C-alpha cells in the first residue's frame, strides 16, 4: 500500500493534550487550545486536556495518567522544550520513549529554521512511542504548535497510530 493510500484510510484517534507551563491557565493557554482546535477540525477526539507546571514530578504524573488511560492513543505536549533550567520536558521524554521518531524533531527544526532562522536549533522538539502511546512534544509558542501540527503531526497522525498497532 502506498503512502497516499495509507493516508486515505480514515482513522480518528483519541488524544491527550498536555500544556507544560508555569504561567498558563485554561484562559491563557493559546497553544493548547490551538492543538485542540486543529485536532477537532480533523475529527480526532480530545479525551483529556491538562496544564501542568514545568516540574519533573508533575509532568511525569500527567504522562503516566495518559499512558494508563486505555482510551488515549496519542499524547501531544507543548512547552518545556527549550534550554532553560526549568525546561525538562525533553529530558523526561527522552528517558520514557521506547521507540524514537527522530525525523519529527529534525523536520520540525528544519521547518522552524525557514521561519525563524538559527534560533530553531534551540528547540528540543521530540517524538516517539512509549507504553503503546504516541508522543509528540512541541515548543510552547502558538506559532511552533501551528507549524508542528499542520505540517508534521496531523498529516501523519492516523498513519503513525495505525503502524504502531500492527
């Protein structure tokens, strides 16, 4: 089956959206809301949404809830991917991911470079599979979320879930 044929097969996945931020609330979380809006536009199901502090224990706890929820097939995170001392999302996910999808981070940084220049190398966007759950982690800016969702995640989301379940 060709890639085009794979993409024609309709599969709507169940997703958890996790915003990692010390300052955002549901009212100010534009990036999390953008993820939800784009997912729903593609008829995917957002079954969980949470905002957690940029702290290792809070992030790990939220991820474990997602892993242990049998309905959740995909966890999308935004935030905590930079180089600041408090940015620990990448470090946590790097330990948890059993099967990396290195092309996501590589392509995200390439596309970001086209938009923002050399600052793109500061992003530690990462993706992979952990505990039979697909994970995509993006920076917290709404522009970065839109770029990742529209150019990389949404075009391949159903395909990746289908492949993971083979």
